[in-house]
C-alpha cells in the first residue's frame, strides 16, 4: 500500500514538474516573441497611417498627412521595421521638399533614430546583382534598338543606375516621374506592366517594365525594356542590308562552348538533323 502511494506521489510530482516546465517554456518563448516584436516590429502596412493610397480612379497617391502621423508616432513608439519602411517611402517621394521646416526637423530626428542612411545603401547593395544582369543582357544584343535599363527607386530623383543600348536619350542618374506610383498601383490591382505601347510625339516604343521587390520595403527597383519600334520598322525592315546587319548584331557571339541546353528528346533529334524548335521534318 505504501509503495503504491509513493509511486502515485512520484508520478504526480513528475507530472507537476513536466507541467511546470511546459508553462515555463511557453512563458519563455512568449517573452522572446514579444521581445522580437519589440525589436523588429510590424510591417508599415499593418498601421492605419500607411502613407500610400489608391484613389477611386485607380491612381496611386502618396499621403503626406499619413506620413506625418507615422513620423510622429515612430519617434515616440519604437518599431524598427515599420519606421524604416516609412523612411524608405518618404525618400522615394522626396518628402523633405514637402514638409514644413519644423516637420523637416522631426523627420531628421526620425531619420537619425532609425539609421535612415543605411536604407538607401542597403538597397543599392541589394540591386548590385540586378545591375550586372541588366548590363550583360544589354551587351548581348548591341545596336538592335532594344534598350534595357535599371531604376533604383530608393532614389527617384536619380534613379537610372544602369543603361544599355540607349534609344531614349536618357543618362545615368536621370530621375523618374510617376513610375513608382504606377507600379504600386498595379501591384495593389494585381496587374503586370507587360508588353505595352508608348507613343511620344512621332516616337513609338514597345515596352515592358518588371518591378523588383524587397521583402522589407516592397518595390525598390525596376527593369525596363524599351524597343524602338519605328527604328525597326522604318530603318531596318526596309533595307535588306540593314536587315542582315540587324540580325548579325542580334545573333552575334563572342565565344563558342561545348554545353548541352536541350532536353533529352530534343538532343536526340538535334543529332538526327533537327535545326530549330519549329522544325517538323524530323
């Protein structure tokens, strides 16, 4: 009887210890979670004063009023993630020029508190590999009337950071106007800016714009492809020599390698004489 009681007591004690440890672990993890939330915070979109709205006419607008609310809020209430997102949006929209002198001082305090300078630096570093991609794609198709460029939208006033095969006459560090607002609007509407036509005076372009997104800040850049349609239809296609020259540039290579990029079936058919993906003679 005594042994049974002792055994039952031992089980109860062990169970109590296990339950206590579970509560302790749960409390510890909850505390760590709250600590992480305090340290890193929420996304800016979770706050009521997110400073970007879409109007009834589906036009994107930067809300200076909401930006001011967020600016004052994050000076008093720390949220590392949301505050830096607010600063990023402010810099994208040249907010310093829109704020009154007294508010500029408040923004300067916010900028310093959350180390705003590193936001632009980090974004430029993030885009470095995209710069290389754009540059190499452009150099693959020289003198074809196909322009490819990269915008750093952390600095809209000097956004153009890579440009190959210039057909628009722009220069590095030229700015962009409503590109960011348009991309944000399309993002909210789940639209792509793909394969569109631009007519500017007598000029005509076929274009595609690809936004570059960063988890912490949303849209931070854009790759743009602009094809000078008039050059191809009026200058290239009307003269056989120019057509040949255009295709020579388009198909130009700098080296020959021994690699296989075909599927197993396509590889077998290529060995039998298949010359292109539409070739049905094999």
